[in-house]
């Protein structure tokens, strides 16, 4: 049960963002820029960053949502599972492995990021902007994970919910739906 009164029809982050649209707007805007804006990292790669951070923070809602989005963007389900459980053997580029390693370091603490990790990423071709965005996405998802879990937002158990949410993320991004979310209320 959530620690505060949230809309019953909006589990997870959506209910929290609807609860306080004033604070939601800048968070949504930043997320849209980082995960859907122009980047040399694909949208799928950026979703992998959100996934690995959420997974390591043990935020079930965010892990499930961003795994679903990444799977849709990548067109398969193996990569996310490997990234979460066996990064060294995951079917991603060596550059992406170094960036995901940096994301995992940020998830623990910003001070965990080492000069060696940055040098490794650069040696694999990561640009300063890719390193910047990786760190910022990782930090942002730490915020999201703590927001969802810190207020005990509802975490649905039904995998079909996350499939729908993943599709919504892929098709509409991170901005608020123009019509809001009343259409999700059960009749």
C-alpha cells in the first residue's frame, strides 16, 4: 500500500507523477531528452542503462518497465536478461559494456566511478557526451527508483501490465499523454 494517497488506476511512477504534476514536468522533460532525444546511443541502449540501474537498485517496477521498453526497441529479450545477470557475456558492444559498467558504478555512488572506468570507456570509443549521458541517466534512474520504492508505489505482478507500459514508453516517450490517464480507469 502506498505511503500517500495515489490514483488507484495508476501504479508505479505514473501515479506519482500525476500526484504532483508541478514536480513531474521537469522530471519528465529531462527523461524525454535523455532517453528519446538526439544521441549517438540508440534508444534501446539508453533503456539498457535505465534497466541495469533499476535492476541493481532492486526496483521491480522500474526494472520491469524498462526491460519491456528495451526488449521492444531491441526486438528481442535476451540482451536485457544478459545485461542484468551476465554483463561480460551480454550481446552488446564493448563500448556499451564499459558504459553499463559506469552506470552500475553510479548506481552505487557517484564517487564509485573511477578514472580507469572512464579511460576504458574512452578506449572503446565512448565520447564525452556518451559518458555524460550515461552518468546522468544512471543518476536519474536512481531518483526514479527511490521515488517509486520510497513512497511504496503499487507494483503490479501481471507481466502484461509491463508489456503495455513498455509499448507506451516506446510509442509515446516520457511526456504526459495529452489526454491524461483517466482512460485507464476500470469501468
